[in-house]
């Protein structure tokens, strides 16, 4: 008796290993995969200006970075005792205008460098719903809790998303022709938009990405990882959601990560990942007596293991 349907997946040829350079951008689900990659000490950069939910926000940020534009004073605003930028998540907002601008421009430089050298670029689309500033008529990445009257809300059509994705890919290919670009649709439920509205949003995203994936003659080295489908078809149960009934819980994240790992992570990395995990667990261990001889010997052994790994992979950093 089968009690679960499985999304059929095959390992990809352009595998991720410890020589890979990975850039992750988009919805909060990309944070989940990014945290796993960071935990195992892969070389990554994720969401330099925070979570970006919709395609136009991702397109805008990638475009600015590749065109080597900079943020200026006119691009930020003061509200609720903090400076904000409509292009960035509130995680970057700051009481100081100069610091916010510095962080934004630093993120643009880091992003261009990472895009230029990336072997894998993971883009997660969260929603097709977009808020547009009434004053500027430009779509915003984040409303920063300004009054609703300052924005109009619209659902991007499949064709609009498709054109945005085409521009994203074209921009990336200006500076990196070979990186594997992996699209995913976030399984996070945007229920604040409404139950039906969330489904319409996800449908438009899926249709648009599907059209891009079919255009193999125009776009090379594109891939789709079915995180959304795995959540809905393999984990078809509310017990796989967090208490908010919106986000996948830790069990679901672990499950989808295992599926991602089987598709994208090289088997040759297994022994290194195991060694990294042992060190991580060792560092999180809380002894009964920190000054005991036994614990000091444990720390010495742990440090020796770290040095062995860092000799082969100098980019690894186990400092808290």
C-alpha cells in the first residue's frame, strides 16, 4: 500500500561541491536552503538586501548590481524613527541614513562579484502579488509598514512574470554565461493575500517559470527544483507546517533539503559534510565542567579537526 506520492527527481550533472560558489536570492524559502548550505560550510552569499518576495524586486536588484548603480539619499526615506529603502527588506533599515546607504551599496558590490563568479544561482519566487508606490508608480520590495493608502496592489500576469524572468536571465548572462540558474517556487503560503489569491499567485509563477524552462533554445543551463510541489504532493499534511500554518516547519525543511541534496549536492562531498557536522555538534556541546581535563582534551581534538578541514578548505570558518 502506498501512502505517499513521490515527485520523480534525478541527480543533476552540474553538481554542487566545495569548489562551487553559490548565490541565493528571493523569498524566505531560499533562506532555508541557504542556512543548510551555510551550516555545511559551502561557499554562499544569500539575500544581501534581505528577503525579496516577487520577480520585479529580484529583477530590480540584480539589474542595479550588474549595471553598477549606487543608492543615493533620494532612494531612502525616514519613517518610524528609521531609514528605509523600498528596494530592500526591513532587516537593512537603520536609524542612520549613511549606514543604510553604505550597507545597500556594499550589497550591490558583493552581489555583482558573486554573480560574476557563481557556479550556481538559486532564485526562489514567493508571490506574484506586487505593491506599487502611488507616488513613484514603481513596484516596491517591501512596504515597511507604511499606510496602505500609499500603495496600489496588483497581481502580475503570467506574461509579465515571464518577461521579468527573461530580463533577469539576460542580465546574469551579461557577466556569467555558464552558471547553473535554479528556479524554485516557495512553498510558503501567502495567506494574508487570501486563500484563492495565494493559489492564483502561485499558479502565475509556475506557468511563467514553465514557459522559461521550455525555451531551451533561448536560455541555456536553466533548472527547476520542485520545492513547492514536494511540499504539496509529498508532504500533504498540516503537520508539516509551523504553528502559523504558513511556513514549512523544521521537519518539512529537512525533508525538502534531503531531496535537494540528492539532486544537487555531489556525493563526493559526503565525508566532508559529515566532518563539518561533527564539528558543529561538538562546538554546540555544553559540558558539565568547562575546566575539566576531559573537556580540554575534547576541545583540543575538535580544534585539530577544524585545522585539518581548513587546510584543505581555507574559506571554512567555525567561529560563532
